[in-house]
C-alpha cells in the first residue's frame, strides 16, 4: 500500500489541441487550468512540443501567472525548451526523451548512456530553483543512474502497465513496484504517468510505495466529455484517496 495521499496533476495538452484546431481561444486554456484547480486538482502539467500542436510556448507565461498549485512543464530538453523553462521557472520540470516527431511519450531515459547530458541539464535547472523529475521505464538498473545525475524524482512511464492491466494486473505492476522501491531506497521521489485512467489508477496507487504524484491528461479529458470536468476530477481524486 502507498500509505499516503498521491497528488493529481492534470495535463491540459488535449484542451490546447482542441483550441488549436479552430485557431481561436476556445476553449480558454488559462480558464481551464484555473477551473481544474477550483475543482480540486493539485497540479497542472503541460508538454509544449517543438511543433506546438498542443500547448504552445506562448501559453507558458499566462499559465505560470495563474497556476496556484503546482506547475509542471515536461518535454525534451532542447535548447529552446530549457530557455523556456528557466525563464518561467515552474515548480517542476519533467525531462522526457521524446523525438521531435513523437506522437506521445513512450519511453524513458537511459540514464547511463545520457549521464553527462542529464547531469548538465539538471544542474542548469537546479540553478534556476526548479525541481527535476526524469521520465523512466520500470527498470531498476536506471534508478541508480537517475540518482547519479542528481534528479530529484523519477516519473514512471506507465504505458506498459496500462497495456497489461486487463490481462494480469499483478504481473503488469510488478516491475513498477520494484523500481519504486529502488527509488525510495536511495531517496528519489516517485511520480507516474501515461495511460493511467479511472479503471487502472486505484490499483496502481495502492501498490506503488511512495507515489507522490500522477500526471493524467488524455484519459481524464476524454472522461470529461462524458462526466464533465468537475465531476471527473473528483472521480480521479477518489481513486487516489487512501
């Protein structure tokens, strides 16, 4: 059991995608972020990509001004991305090794292969006073590397858990439990995200030790089409309740 409350951070990329499809400001991304907080979420996540098909770089300043909980910016640490993050100084930056044309995040860092790059990048973010989480596959061999590059947290990529949940949830979650325990043992915080939803979230939260935060976007926004945003945020928070 987790033995603690896990924070919910809502990824609003899909809201931005809908807005961008019409070339207007409907829906209003800033208002949605404020409403998510009003409805109970404990954080807002955005992932500005190089092609800016979701959240755009010029969204970050207005969002930073209004987010009163925790602002998390995730993305591939290109020079442009790092300039954006160090300018606006979110509470947390989550580093993701996405290719420029990636449809969605689907793999974690090789913390050994990219040790030098990650060390330099995380050092720059720390100098700006930003907590750093790095996207990681459920692989205990990569956890020590995350500590070596001075990451504050890891974010477990949960796509494989979601895929395996309906076949054998015990088997699906086992590597995530082992990786989280390894992180706990060396003082790394544990976040998680990708394809977590109303069906698989509760089991995940109950079994991952020290789970601090989950970032959920696609499933939550999809569920909001049926239940409404206020209701669905409460439904996700209920899944995370001890």
